[in-house]
C-alpha cells in the first residue's frame, strides 16, 4: 500500500484525513478509548475541555443537541470567548455521548498523547506532530474544506 503524505498545520500539528481517521480509529483496541477519541474528534473540543465535560454531563443539553462550555470549561489564558456552544452536535458525537459519560474518565493529557502515538504506530501512520491537538485541528480542517466558518 502506498504511504499517504502527511499534512501538518503551520505549528506542526498532524492532520488526519478521512481515510487515515478510519485506519487510526480501527487501531484503538478498547471501546471506552474509542469513545473518548470520537468525542475529541467530532466535538472539536480541546482535550482538557473533554476531560472537564466528562465531569459535567449537565453541559450536554440533549434536547437542544448542544454542548454548553461555560467559562470554567476553558481555562485557556488567551481565550476570546468566556463561554461557547457546540451546536448542532453532529450525529457521530450524539451517538457516543451516553457511553462517554458512563465510561471511566479520560486519561491525563500525557497518557492520551502516548496512546495516540501507539495507535499511530499500529496504523503505520507518520507520527510527527501527532498529539492531543490532532483531533481538533483535523475536524477544523475538514470543516474549512467544506465551507463551514
């Protein structure tokens, strides 16, 4: 099989294309980790926000198909918005949120980065720039290509 040329953001973060995403996702052997990966990818949230969301299932406004991230969810120093909404939640995310909240909490960010590298190796993907930023940057890239702003 021909190796796919990796794509990186200007800061070096690895972007996964649709084909690579499928291969990568298939390399995750534990269901609860696949669920965390899906939440990270389809929500476009920062990993630390996903960790905080797990502790606050009330932020998922199920009837409105929305996730509300209050100020405490994003303790990023340079944030431009005090709070934000993810709306509408894509079906791929909506389908896994019940499992996400029933599963054990997401691992630390350093453990998550180690997992991503291990799964990337299993998938025979280029590991350069693969990190917890990959899911967020990948879905952002896909959305830009589809004309979402």
